[in-house]
């Protein structure tokens, strides 16, 4: 167990001093394995594990979904979805903030990125809200709080990574359950906005020209069809997640390069380069995380953590609460991708032991870690959202508190009432 302590201490020490997360994982794992095994065996086995972790057909979905998201972000899709979202707000109190939330849900889903949604949708809606008399911190909080819905509403790479880390959990079932969880998150944010806006008198109307409903709907419909095609096709068994990812790229290229004509050859090449860079980062994280999983297995760390948690209580309610609290803290300091890859092998055996469905736990884990993207001290969504709103982070914490409260309530609800997120996968026979 001494090597296990070295793994934990070296990892967090490197993280604290600002070493990139991928290097932290790889370096701490290599150090631990070298202390536990002879050098030649350690080097050969670790390299083998890292290469083998990338030898997966399912992983082909990751670069395709990333490229599709980049094309969506660069192709002017956001404005069309904002206009479509306006149709649902009307004279409802806080209509502009509602439009921001619905826009984040739709664009986050088609792009698969909370940051892209927060930037593209929030960049338009936050200044508009301020112009209409909304407080800047409130407008920014609505944008920040709703941005992570895109990491739950499919298609999303977070569930693909969990499926790999968990040993083959159904991606289709995770997508179906994630759709419910993401919509609940978004509706929770809408409820907060309605209550706050009504109390403050934010009753401004979102302006749409008379007779524009049909035009706005027709312009947004092709983009929204991507979600229906991808999710519907996977769930119906027409194609696999990998095939769906390739279809999403072809369809997105058609939208942005042929139908809307918002991306030319040079823009496409730039999008391709950006998608390649992002894919490389994710693949390195996956390989490094496989080395860490191997290091944990030879040190017996997962078994020790499992015994520790099960030793505290054998009550499933208490165990799930402990895991939830740990994941909430982890999410505050670590990006969602590496957190899924590192902590799934640790916590999944524990939840299996208390009878939690792996699909249910995957949704719980991703939901937990999504919260971390909008919480201090490291939440990228929080800082980027503050930058977009040109507001100090410390001024956003108070208006974010009611959003945090509702989101955590929804987290506890889906954690302790599994049927909420599992009924759709079961109804679809997944």
C-alpha cells in the first residue's frame, strides 16, 4: 500500500504545482509502477497497457464527434438556434435568460461542448439581457449554470469515455438516460430564472418580427435534426455510435459548407486541425489513465478504497452519498475526461456491490462531474462564462447559488430515484 500512497501524493503534488493533468497522470503512474515492479517489466507492461487502451473500435467515435462539434461551433449554427429558442420565451418573465438556457441546451447538444455553448449562445444573450435591464451577474449566472447540459444531452463524448472505462456499458442506454438528466438540469435552471425574474420584474419581451416563426423554425430545423438522427439512429439500432459519429460529420459538413455556406475550405482545414489537437489530448489522457489504472491495480488501491467506503457503512444510501460528495470535490479540481477515466475503475465495483445499475451510475458520475465545470476553484465553465460577461467571478457566486441548489437537488433526485433516468433506456429495450 506504500506505492499506493506514492501514487496519490505524487499525482496531487504535480497537480498543485501546475503540471498539465495528462503529465500528472502519466508521471505519477510511471513512478508508482517503477517502485512496485522491476524496471524492465514495468516499462514494457506500462507501454503495452497504454497502447492497448487506444486499440478500441469504439474510440473512433471520439474524433468524429469532436470534429462535428467544431464545425457546428464555427458554422454559424448558434444564431439560428438562438432565434429558434426565442420562440419558446415570449412574454415569460426573464425571457432573454430563458432563451439563453434553451439555446445552451440545443447548441450544447449538437456541439457536445459546454464551453462552445456558453461562448456562442452566452456571447449573444448576456449583452442582450444587460441591454434589456437585467443585472449582468444574473444574466451571466443563467448562461454559466445551463452550459453543462450539452455534456449530458447526447451525443457526448463523456458517456463514450465512461462506456470504455466501465468495460462496455451500453452507449445507447447512456445516451437515452443522459437525455433525461440533461433536460432536467435545463428545466431546473428555467425554474430558477422564472422565480428570480418574476421577483425582480424582468418582463421584457424577446422581439421577433411578425410572421417570422415559420422562417426561424425552418432555418433551425436542419441543425436540430442532427440530434434526432444521431440519437434516434443509435437507439433504434440503425447504426452504432461509431457509425453515428461519422454520419454526424457528413451531415454537419453538408449544413455548414453546402446548405448554410458558412464554412469554406480554409475554415474547414482550421476546424480539422483543431479537432485533431483536441483528439490528441483526449487520446493521451486515455492512455495515461490506463497506466494509472494499472498502477492502482498492482498497488491494490481500488480494493483499499472500496473496503474503506464499505467499512464506513453498508447502507447503499450512505455509500452513494459518500461517492457523490467525493465526485463533487473531484469535479472542482479535475476536468471531466480524466476524472471519468480515473475514478470509474475505483467506484464502479463499489456501486456494483450495492446493486446500482452501471448505466445509472454512469449518469450519476457524469452529472456530478459536470457540476464541477461551473464551480470554483478550477471550473473552466465558470471562468469562461465570467469572461464572456466581462464580470468578476466573485460577483457571480451569489447569483449562482440558487442554480447550484436546484442542480444538486436534481442530482440527488436522479441518484436516489433510478427510474427517472432508467425508464427511457428500459422502455427502448436498451
